[in-house]
């Protein structure tokens, strides 16, 4: 069964450094998402992406964040200058169409900023 | 704004007992509703969804949920808990044309012998 994959599973970085989190969505899916979950808190929407552009973003997704689909398979989330409060589990998700309501989630990348 | 509330951050049941995990939503229009399960060190797996039509929806692993518009609820049930059901369960909602999911805070289900 196809699944969303994410790398790395755990990333440790120093405050102020740039990080890139990688995701490989399910191959025939067209809509891509990033969510994050700070320890002990709810899963929060960051951004959705379709047709090589952002279709929706939350107030969390400020200028420090960017997303890209650099090739036909990867979907990346870049944090330009990490802060301590960026420490969280980051989930990538994809869906086949916007009408196909199911979003399929990857296992997550745990980002720890020290 | 859309919000999802899950009552009870921790629920403990005995194996074989009824599982009831509560979810309420606030929305001016009926949303699309989902339950996801997260096992340790894994991603979120879709258990079931309500979009339109029949208000009682069945999902994987014997779970079901009923959409009750009058109560703005979408509670998750399973008649008989199994040890393998121990996990974190998230209720989520999506409204109209917005693609994002709004999640509740999650309920950790513990199943005891």
C-alpha cells in the first residue's frame, strides 16, 4: 500500500540554523500539506500546496517558512532560521484531489532546536 | 472559526469493554469530520470519515462514529476494546472549501487487562 514517507525521522539543530524537512507524498496525489505538533499540544495546520503554489497557509507559516516541490516526487519544508519554539513533530500529508477528503499522513520528523 | 473539542485527554478501559471517545465541533456549517489514530512512533492513520449521507459511519478495526448535527458531536465508539487499540486518537474537521484539517487535542486510550 502506498504511503507518505518523511526524512529524517529526527533532526537536531542549533538555534538560528536552517533546516529542510523532506517528504515524499503518495505518487498520484496532487495536494500536499505540512502540519506540526508541539509536544503535548494539538496538531496544527501550517500550509497546503497545489500546482506548485501555496493554496492556504496559517498564521504560524511566516516568512521563516517556505515550501517547495523541487522535483516530481519530493515536497520540502524549509525553516530559514530556527527558533527554540520551532521544536515540534512535523507531519507531511497528501491527498489525491481536494475533493477526496482523506489526507494521508507520514510518520513525522521530530525537530529539536537547541 | 472552526474548533474541535475532545473531552478527556486520557481514557482507560478494560479489554472487552465499550470504548467511547468524545468529539464536539463548532462550526456555522456542518463540517466534514474525521477520526485519526496515532500509534507510538507512527504517523496519523485515518480511522473513518463523515462527509455526507449516512450519519453512522464505520471505519477500520471495528470503530464507528455517529454524526449528530443537533449535538454538534462526532463521538467514536467500539463495542469491545482490544489491547491493540491502545493509541492516541484525534478528531479533526474540515469546513467548506478550506483544505486544512482542524484537530482536537487528542485522547490517549489505555486498555487494561
